[in-house]
C-alpha cells in the first residue's frame, strides 16, 4: 500500500511521535537516535510515494532543506559554547580546521585518484565529505549554554568543545574546496581568483556579517537604552530563528559564506551578557527546531535508500567511505593534535568522532549539476558514507564519552 496526500500527515505525526520517544528509549543503550531514524525511514519508504524522494530528482528541495537544517544546528552550537573565541584557547579547533581538514581532503583526493576517479570528481568527493556535522553529532557535543548569575563559564570538557567548535566552522571552510572541484570540472579555474575570492573574500564577508549582526542583535537584546526595547524582556526565543535566517540570507545575497556567518553571529550574540538566562531559552527553542528538521532529513535519507539511492554504489565508492571514516580522519586528526596537551584517550576521541552528515548533502545538492555523468555514483557514495558514519559513531559515542567522563 502506498500512502500519499492526506496520508502523509499520518506519517509525519508518527515520525514526530517517534522522535519524541526514541531518545528516551535509547538513552541507556549504545544506539543513537539518528540510527533509529534512518532505519525508520527505510521501513516507511515502501509505504510512501517514492517518486520525489531521490535527491537527484529534487536537488533544489534537497539543497534548501539541508541548508535550513545545517544553519539551525549552527545557531544552536554557537549558542551552546561557553568559551569565547580566542587564538589560544581554541588551539585544538584551529589544528583540526587548518591542518586535519585540508590534509584529509588532499589524502582522500589522492585515494580517489589512485582508485581511478577523475581529478575533479576525486576532489569533489573529498571536499563534500570533509565537514564534520553539527546536526548528527549531538551525542559528542556540548550540552548547552551555562547561564545564571552564579554560573562559571567554560565548563565544557576539551573533547566536546573541540568537536562542537570544529563542526561549527568547517561547514563553511569546506566550501572553497568544493568550488575548486567545480572550477576544475568546468575548466574555469583561476588560481589567483580562487584564493582571493573563494578562499579569502567570501570567508571575510561571512565573518564580518556574522560579527556585525551578532553584536547589533546582542545590544538590541540585552543593552538597548530603554528597558521596553530590550528583546530579552519579551522572552521571545523565536529571535534565534529570525537571526539565523536573516544572517544566512544576507550573507548569501552578498556572496559570502552563510554557514560561517551564522556560527560567528551565534558566538557573538553569546558573548554579550554571556551569563544571561535568555541564552538558555534561545538555545532550547532552536534545539527543538533542529531536532524536528533532523528527524525529517534522516527519515528521508532512509526512504531514499529504499528507493534505490545506494544501487549505483561501487567498490571504489565503498572504499572511499570506509577509508575516510576509519583511517583518514582518525589518523590525520591524531597527527594534527600532536603536542596539544591532551591525553591520548582525548586525542583519539576527538580524531575518531568526525561525523559526516547533512552538510555533505547540501554541498552535493548545490554542485551536483556540474557532474551529471557521475551524479548517481556520487550520491550513492555520499549516502553510504553518511550511514556508515552515523552507525559507527552512533554506537561508539555513548560508551566512549562515558569512559572519558570516568577518566576525568
């Protein structure tokens, strides 16, 4: 039986009920909610009209749904971080972003080339899969903002902080490498233009808009001259969503990196009256919205699998996914954190938990039109890698984090 039309409301209701119940049921077990949602999507797939479930058939819808999910998650993780951004206190983050990620892209590109992929395709796969995900890695991220008059900021352990801050920034920092693959494929590559505009210019625009918008809204929220004008007095947490959409939209219109802008805006807003309890309300609201969007994306991914998403997968694609998740990220992450002052167990945990997910879906949906011949294979490889990452990291997250908490 195929459900369509009004029946989809029933499916959506059951999915939301499942989303409300599953996290509590799985809390004591080594199975994360994302694993269950992908499995539920695979079970629901045969019961719904699968004509439009393929990301190849609906690239625009896929791109915008993935982008919305990512920016909401970025706002959430930005509001959750207690530690102000700093050159020295964020040392582990900078190592992961500027050493581990570029090295990982280069290594995976080389692997793809050795396995027979065209240079542009190999680079695209490596770049699309480079960002760790702020959406699916909630089990290994900081819990939320520390607020209240007696709160001590920066209570987050180094593992959770590193994984959260890395996921907040590398979604945007992966973009230049994705566009480099497109330029090579379309034979429009200009080294100086790429460095000046795609590496530097767009990132600067994102940081500037994020900082400016975060500072302005922070003042409006907490420090407006008249008490009646302070947004914190209204206790309307929808401000977080308004800020997310507005900052991302403005940055994209001005051709900057919207993912960077949203995360920087959240950090900047968080730094204004950092102990104010309204930060907790903003984070809770955006967290609930993030959960709903995440459930939807994962259910659709599971349904797409039953619709044939993985059928074009080859041994080459499977090898790329396995090597990234099991070898490339853990090894290069470990090396990048040498002499960082972390314990060996913390270095391995940070290196291993580079969850791949929704941001990769966004980048492939946004650029896949330039790789039409390889597109089914690209989506199959991405789907396989994301599911592998979600399963492996989802099973390992709870016991590993409990072990680290006992050690500390």
